[in-house]
């Protein structure tokens, strides 16, 4: 199971850190990805981190503003989001995959319940 948290209301230019805690299974065997889904839109890739944490992948829209990381000892992955924009508003989901650098929803096997991020003044 995956539990995402850390969402909330933030002003443009602000920051948030999302967490994704895993229970069951061997967390370090999986790639972790963050996706987001805005109202009326499809779920889209945001970032992914490899098993070791050394490989990271980002969507162009968040490159340079968001940072994905993980702590396998805590079965937790993070998404640090800086310089937030109104267009970042969405429900953010974490998922796990066995494919390095996976950016397609269909490559992810397990999903958390999502956490809402609202960027507004």
C-alpha cells in the first residue's frame, strides 16, 4: 500500500513537500513515480526516482522546480515542490513500477490515494 500526504493550499511561488509512504513488499525493489491529475484532464507524469535514488526523471514542466528523492530505510519517497504555479494545481499521486524511468501510467502497478495541491493567491 502507498499513502501520499503533504498537499495543501499554497500561494504562487511557494513550496510544499509531498511524502509517499509504502507498507508491505520491498520498497527498494521499486521505482517510485509522482503523477498529477487536474480536473478534467488525464493523469500526467511529474517525476520518477530509481531504486537506488540516484536516477531521477522529470517532466519538462517541473524540471528545475521539483525534486524527487527517497529514503529506502523509511520506505518513503518525497517530492519537493518549489516555485509553485497555479497550473501545478492538481491531485498528486505516487505509484510504484519495476521499469526504470517509467513515465506512462500503465507501467505503474500500485497507486496511493492522492493528495490535493492547490496553488492560488
